[in-house]
C-alpha cells in the first residue's frame, strides 16, 4: 500500500504554495560574491535571531556541523559529544574524515549529559599521549534522545565549563526553534554561550533545502573558506534562501501545532499494554515495542502496509515525527492504525504464549 501518513521524519515536509511563491519571486545574485540579496537577508535575520555577529547559508545541516568542526578544531583534536548525536552517527564519520577529529562520546538520558560529565571527559594537557579536547557539542533538541530540550541552566553550565577550559561550544540546532517554541526561552538566550550554532530550514520550518550557521565575524570568515572547500558555495541561492526568509517570518510559532500533534499521538498510545511511550517534549515521539515481541523494524514494516510510515532508533524503539504537512486528522488516523497494530501484535503474542 502507498504511504498516506508519513511520520518518518520532519524532512518530509514540502514547501507550501505561499513559500513557493516567495521562492519564485526572490531577488537573486551571485552568492559567492555576496551579491545575492535574499541570501544576505536570510543570513542577517538568522544572525539577529541567534544573537550572533554573522551567519552563513549552507546547503545542509550536516555541512553546518562539518564546517563548524573544521573551523573550531585541528587534526588530532577531540570533541565531546553525546553517543546518540547526529555528528557521531549520521554524518559518515565526517568529523574524523574531513577534520581529523576524534569524538569522545558521553551517555546520558535524553541525548543529554551534564557539565560534570563533560568536565570528566576533558583530556589533561599534562601528558603527550592525549588528544587535545577542543569543543563540546550539544544537540538542541536531541533527536535520538527523544526530541528533548536541553534546559537553559544545563546549557549555561556547559558554557561556563567551556570558558573555564578554553573550549569551544557548538550547538547542532537542527530543531533549535522547536526547543524555543516548546520552552519559551528565546533563541538568543539559548545559544548565548555557543561559539557556533545553526538552524535547519528543511525540517520543522518547512523549507525544501538549507541551513544557516552562525557565530562571530571571525568564525564566519573562516567558515566561508571551508564552505568553498567542501563544495557548498552556491550561486543564485536566493531561490532557496527565500524559503528560509519566509519560514522565519511565518513558520516558527506554528511549531506549537506540531508539538500538540506529537502529544496527541503519544497520548493515544500510552495506555496500551506492551508498549512504553516516551513523553514527548517537542515534535518527536518514541515508543518501545519490545513488550509486543517484535522488533522496531518488523513493527515499522507492518505499519507501512497500512499506509503509515514511521522510523526506528534502536532495536525496539519506534520514532514518529510531526511537522508542517501533518495535520490533526492525520495524527488521529495514525493513532487508529497504531492501536490496531499494537492490539494485533499483543494478541498474537498471547496466542504464542498459550500454544508454547
Ligand atoms: C537532520 C539533522 C542533522 C542534519 O541535517 P541535514 O540538513 O539533514 O543535513 C543534523 N543534526 C540533527 C540533530 C538532525 O536531526
């Protein structure tokens, strides 16, 4: 059956007619000469939103992470990062391959770690045997961690630690605006201590392409060089940057709808035996199906047969994400499908047990 409700990821969002009009009407020029007015505007808007001196438009969030690591670190340096982070798992070893950087991974619930845990991971400079610790990376919100919002106090503690040890702080802000809308803390406040931070445009903000990296003027000056080296320098990028401008003006507050829909989904499943639903904080819902006697992969395949696509993060952990394009009625239908599937697996399990 074809997929009717796609909760695989918020990257499945598609530009709305109004966003497409903004793109079609965009004023453009050569981005590499800094003559694309729309890209320049998006960069200025993002820098202001995040309280940074400057910003740089890049084709993807992964490139933002990789450019930032390349600017902040030297080969042989080490970053401190959560084990579940996108940087560690989904960027093809980019930190090691492109920047010669080692990753010291930390565990901790919700994709987060404490400043104390990060402090214990800093390599001593007293020996010639160690990497040099150069940066601490946080993911706001944590993706595989469950869409959790790093509390402001935790970020401030990491910031203070970084300052005390001369480390950089990097924020993978793929879903930073989800964290802002969910917590009511401003974006500027949330990334006050960061040396580099970026926003993904192509997730909850609803754009087809793009991400914006922000930091000091010097940081962005260096980032420009790596953007060229990594092949991310563009030409009339205003066509896609216009979607970003439109999104920052129109699609931020509405993230609250995605969060409400995620809660609706989680509430629809949480009383069922055999599944453990993680309380959503933003637009990401995880639930564990081990109690149903199936793997996440088997469960996801069965859901796809019903026209519902979900993904998984872990052997028994199913992930569903809400976004612009998924409305409340689709979420209600998804709940109906999931409840039926969960019921089917549970009764099959009971029957197996009796037979066994
Ligand atoms: C999606 C994602 C990225 C990568 O962004 P792309 O624009 O897909 O390259 C990085 N970090 C996190 C936490 C993400 O969810």
